[in-house]
C-alpha cells in the first residue's frame, strides 16, 4: 500500500509537506485569521470542530516507544489546530491505554470530546463492565459520546448507553458501522431508535451513505461521524502520480488527503470526519481540511470522475 509521503512527493508538493511537518501550518492559519469549520449537533445545538481524529491503528503502539512519543506531538497539533473530537474503542488494542495518559499528560482532557464504544459485548452486564474499564483506561469519569459498535446487540447496548447518559457519565449516544453492506441495517436501527449520533463510512469511492443513512440522519436530526475517509488507503493508490485538480487552490487544498477529507465534509449531513494518524506532519496536513471553502457540487462530481 502506498504511503502518504509518496503521494505528496509524486504530486509535487513535498515542500508544502515540510512546512506542515514543522507545525507551522496551524500557526500560519491562526495568524491569517483562519478558523476551523464548526458543525452543530442537532440534538443539543452544541457546536464541534468538523475535523476530528481516530485512534484505530495509530494509537496501538508500545508505551514509551518512538511512535508513542510522536503521539504527543500529534495531539499537541490537533488541539492547537482547534480540533477536539477523538474516536476510540476498547477493542482497538491498547489505544485507550495510550490515549488516557497522553491526554492527562498534555492537560487536554477538558478540551477533548472523547467518543468511545461498547464493542463486542452482549448483555447489560458485559456492557457496563466494559464501560467502567474504559473509564479506567482513559483516566476519566465520563465521556462525551458512547457508541454501540457495529450494531452488536444494539438494542440492549443502546439502553446501557442511555442509562449512563441519564447518570451523567455519557453526554451523547450513537450507533456505528463501517462497511457499505451494513448501511441499510444501520439506517433501520437509527430510524427506530433516533440516537444523538451515528457513525458510518464515507469517502469519494464509498458513497452508499448518501442513499439512506444521510437522508435519515438529516430528517431525524442525528449527527454523523464519517469514518474511512481514505477508504483504508485505497484512495491514495488511485491517485498515485496524479496531480490535484486545477481548482484545488480555490478550496485551499494542497494535498490529496485534504481533498478526500474536504469531499466528505462537503456533504451537509456529515458533522465530523475522523481520520487516524500517528504522524505529526500528517496531523497538520489533515487539519488544513477543516479550514477554508468546501467543495461545491461540480467539484465533487469532477473528483468522483477523476478517481474513477
């Protein structure tokens, strides 16, 4: 699988990557008065930054390793860039074990909007036990969003999440999935239960959510976390050697990663995109997608045709 560095180089924007890698990009944005795009959570009216981050893979590193140390800079750039939403799960290896201490060490917990999950469990007892262990691992007494992962035992686990919400340990509840074939099932579950959020995959090449999931979310007032915005890296393979569209500069886009994230954010049903990275320079690059104009309808069509 191709790396983002290869794409940046092949697209002729390595110099821009060096600027991003130095962390100057977010400071330059601030100096110019640029601000992160904010989106509203319909169930409450609360606004959140539209560019978030995931932890699957990227935070599953040995504690104390060079990769772990890099995560300190990843989080520093994330919060300095105006972002807050971090998606994780107890089944993402040791991601929660790393995220909790890193948030505490950086003094970021009060800034973070933590979205974790009830994952791979059945029954109320297992759900409660997993959530309590998650709080321990994350070094917190509450989370902002608790999601029923991949619809596993979703009716029971959503009851658990809503009970925790009533107790003040959870602010919002959610149902999730991540593949095209599950979108009708997710749409049905959301229509029946009307959670605060849903999470689903959405990218240039995986647009099934546009058919039922997004319209239902808009109709019912459900916020949307969009995952797999790079289609597990496949999108970078598709643009190997290709230059950015000529109109990219009109939207402030300087990398394919930003282009793919802006595509997802350009759908008005999407509240937050959550790309995962453990690399500081990629974090800075991702953050730029949350600033400046989004893609218009014509640009989105052209991008879909270009990627093929």
